[in-house]
């Protein structure tokens, strides 16, 4: 199995990174290949809605010259995509949202090209949020579930922890063990 972890936090030493540490440690112990991509330092332009990508077969095909084509190649090369994000205003951060909006080039449903470049891949969420899970993170989870259904991806679930004490919330035994268990769950679904 190959993991592609998309880290959407703008703080590279913040809560989401802290929660991701035991998750990554568990995956790396299994000698599984991991591609780790931070999105906050990437040039991710918004989708133009031009549908040019829909007429390009066998590759992503976006006309924009930014970092997204490289990121999409890494997604295509993986078997499990992990969306690691803090929840801001009930959804992921802006860089991840912009990247998710550019998924059209992976699904060839709206032009002369046909098929999907990522059908069957597994998708999971690792999130940090301020409110309780249902109120704070479920809008994002619902959006990702719908994306998975539309794109014929396998939604593997979400592990999230509420920020109640800044970084300390993500260093508790419960948070660490939960992140490790979530990694083991994803690894067992090869």
C-alpha cells in the first residue's frame, strides 16, 4: 500500500501535525511507502471551471501551471489518500479546499475523455477542530463522503480530536492511541 498524506495546516508545528505524528509513526513501522505533502507552501490556484482537463485522456490535464499537477500525480500513484487538516469554519483549510476543487481532472466525466484516474483509491480524514466532532467536523466529512461516492473512491473514515488545551489536547494517551489505531485500521484494509 502507498499512502499520500496531504497536510493542509498552515502551522507546520501545530495541532494537526502533532496528531499526525503517532499516525505516521505507525505507518512507517509497517514499512509502507509514504508521500507527505504540505499544502501551505504550494502554489495551488483555484479551478477555472474551463473543463479543458475533461478532454485530456490518461493524465490529469489541467492547463494551469502551478503545483497541482505534481500533487495529482502523487495522488494517482498512491492507494490511500489521507486528508490531514484543521477544521476552520466547518471545513478544511483554504489550500486543501482549492486542491479538492481541482479534482475534476482526475474524473473524466464531462468531456471527450472518459474514465477515472483515481477510482477505487481509499480516502481517509485526520482532523483537528475546536467544537465537538459532530458540530465541528461533520460538514467536512459529509463533503468528502460525497466526493468519494461521486468519484468511486472508498471512504475509510475520519479520526479527529477536539482542541481543548492547545497542543496538549493532541499529546494525550487517548489522542495518540486513537491516531495509531486509525493508522492500523487503514493498513489492515489493503
